[in-house]
C-alpha cells in the first residue's frame, strides 16, 4: 500500500519515475517526485511470513500514459547524502539525490536494464523504508548495477527498520557491489522468487559487500544474505557477513525455500561469515538438482553474536533433510565455531568436501548425517583439535587422504593465531605436504597437500 503523499504535493498520473522523465524531461523532476512514498512494510519473508501462494502478490496498476520518443534520458543516478538533495535530478554528481527515495514508485525501486545507481561515501545513507527491487528484470549483458563512486565505501544504514533492508523479489541480473549495509530488521539482503510464482530470481551478483548487525528488529529471523524459493544461479564474491542477532535463526549466508520451492545453483567465492547467532553458511533448503559451490570461504565464531544471542553454531551446514545437499565445498576453513565445522545436517544428496580445514570447533570437525546414495565425499581435509574428534558418522562418507585416514595427529600449522598471515598454513616440515590425491584443485609438488592452503616454498 502506498503511503499518503506529503501535503502540498499533487498526486502523480505517472506510473514510474522513468515514464515521467521520458515524457516530460528531467527539468520537472523535483516537483513531482518528492511526493513518491515507500510501502508501509516489507513483504513477509519466504521462510516464516511469506504471502500464501494462493494469494498472488499484487502489482501496481498501470496508468494510461502517452509514450513519446526518448528524450536522451540517461540511466545513471547519483546519491550523495551530504551534498545531494532529493529535489535535484540525480543525473550527475553535481545534481545527486540525498537518498534512494526519489527512485521509488509505490514503495518499489523502478529501474530498467543497464541502469546504474552510484552511491557516495560522504555519510551513511539512512534507509527510512525497505529498499524493494520487486520484479526488476535486466539481462546478463545489460545488468542493473548498484555501486560506489568517489573515495571510500558507502554505508547504507537500515536503522533497525522492520523487514529486510534490501529485497530483490523476482529480481533478475542485478549487481550489488562495493558498499556496507548494517542494522537490518531481519535479513540484510533477501532474494526470493516472486511469491505468486510469476518470476524467478536469477543471475544476480553480490561482490565486495560488508553486511553486518542484521536481525535487529522483532523478526524471528535475520540473515546476512538469504536466498529463498525459486531463486537460482547467483554469484556471491568477496562478501563478509557478521553479527546476526536472532537466536537460532541468524546465519551469515542462508539458502531456504518453501512448499517444495527451493533455491540453488549459487557460487560463493572468498566469502566470510562470523559471529552469527546460528550458523555461518546454512544451506537448509538447497536444491540438489541445482548444486551450489563454495570456494575459499571462511566461517568462524558462529553460534553466538557476542551480544547474547545464541544458536546452533555450525560453520558450514550443507543440508536440511529431504531433497537437500549436493553442494561442493573447496578450500574452506571453519574454526572456533560452537558446534560442527562442516555439517551435512541430514542432506539427502551427497555433499563433497575437498581440501578443507576444520580447527578448534566445539564438537566435530566434520559430521556426515544423511543416508545418501552415493555417500558424501571428503578428500584432502584436515581436522585438528576439534573438541569431540575429527569426524563423526564416517560410514556415510567416502573418506580419502584426510588427516584421520593417514593417522596424522598434528598437521604442524605455521600459526594458530587467527590474525597472523600464516594462520592454518603448513610449515615446510608438515606431514600434510604432498599427502593428498588429485581432486582437480591446483597444486604444486608431487601431489596435493592437505587442507585449505597449498604450501608455497
């Protein structure tokens, strides 16, 4: 529902900002757009509060408007919270908006393929209502992009507003990069397909993001980035998610689903999850027919947020029972978590773990629950000083060339101090050097080393 317009502003006959600019030119922007309001609340999350599938999510009703020839409208918009003004046109650094509000129509951001929103790091950009990219559809060749300009990293502050801070319901081929997002009421970024099944969320890219202190509202969940029903083939690269504050339901990265509408096919590269009240990476409803992969990712200190919230405490949770699993985890490190380093969590399809390191976790380094056929696969991995032992339920796994297979009691790490560069790297005398088997991961020497780091002379 659209909020009431500010007093003194006439109601708009135009459906979107783009229609208005195309029809009338940018000079009239301020008078009409300042009254565009946001929605009164974020659409409920697909995990616990989603719109019933029998009740399709309504879309704004189009208003009949003329369709004149294009007027040279550029699709790059600038936001500068200090020097900008929402009465400006937003089309250059000198005419930047002060917030994202002028780009919304009926509470939803209205963009076209190839449009770019550029954010400047002059001060935090306060999110007064949830940023909703509902059914925004671009292409791989011509994506919609949100990125910084100028020096520094822009900060988006959701200030505890209820719901997801940024929601990409049914969004396709969007790229979000280079900014910080904090204080979301529930999820920092939520990416479901459309509740009514009309459009999947596909092919978005999230890179170089810092997402933290989510789950700050009254919601029963709050993840850093969550992929839900009908959400497929996204790339998450160089993203850090930390401090999820909801007991049992705050993960750094989450894959969920609803009513057999799952999510999968994602690739995570060099992502880090820490200090989440529940798990670091929780792929609870990952679709095994669209496997996801994780490369060079890190999970540590999960199971508590440091401010009183607690949960399961697994580093990497790679399943959730029926019709889940099938993920491939490569060169990952999981350490200092309250429970299991790498947990299959009852997955029904086999997960594969290659060259991973589990250190100093609260229970096991690895646990292979789930009666899969074929079995889970674990190769070239190190498990060291985990409280209950290196691995549990190994009868459910094909285990080859791991420290427990080779009876390596001490991998001889160069450092076990987290902030040191040599943390979890091997020394020149480590028994893990050249002790592995070829699994398709690059290596030097006669054979692959064990663990996440190949020894370099």
